[in-house]
C-alpha cells in the first residue's frame, strides 16, 4: 500500500474535500485552513517537492497554475488577490513530502511570511 498521504487522497483512498480533478492534478481543501480559501493543488504523480521537478512535469505544472487561477476566480478571491506557495524542506515547514501548492486568499496577507 502506498504510504504517501497525498497519493492516497489522489487515489480517493483517503477522503478529502476535492474541488478539482483532472487526469494529472487534484485540488482539495486544506484540513487546517490558514485563510478563508485554502486549497491544496497536487500532482497525481508522486514528486517529493519542487526540488525534484524535472522537465517532463512542465506541462502538468502549467495546468496546475491555470487551475489555481480558475479556482481563485471560482472562489471569488481573484479581485482581492491570492497567494500560491510551495514549501520545500524543514526550514520552509514542509510537512507532507508530495509536491503541493497552497492556494490562499480571502484575507490580507503579510510579507514576508512567518
Ligand atoms: P506543508 O506543511 O506545506 O507540507 O503542507 C501540508 C498541508 O497539508 C498542511 O497545510 C496541512 O494542513 C495539510 N493536510 C494534512 N493532512 C491533510 C488532509 N488529510 N487533508 C487535507 N489537508 C491536509
């Protein structure tokens, strides 16, 4: 059995509030939201982090960015603005080792992040 939590969510073995699915990516609401909209966008293919992205993933990542923009419009956060972030490694606070982007919006955000 695959032990990766996000692989298991992508395979629908673990329940999640899925808001988008295609052949290559899945979007679902973060279980511990940090903003009114907090959606995680993952590749279905297991990639550990942005550190491990290779050229073959370029098209999928293009789709992921377009999906983030589409979901931001659908969530009503496009006008106010939104953030798309991916954490890599312990200093950044990466806790799930499967490439994912946090789509955050619906409140004023600080910069730099904590
Ligand atoms: P990161 O800390 O950047 O690796 O982000 C992992 C994110 O996954 C965190 O924001 C968690 O709240 C979220 N998370 C962990 N388990 C689940 C789950 N079962 N369903 C949805 N989100 C989750």
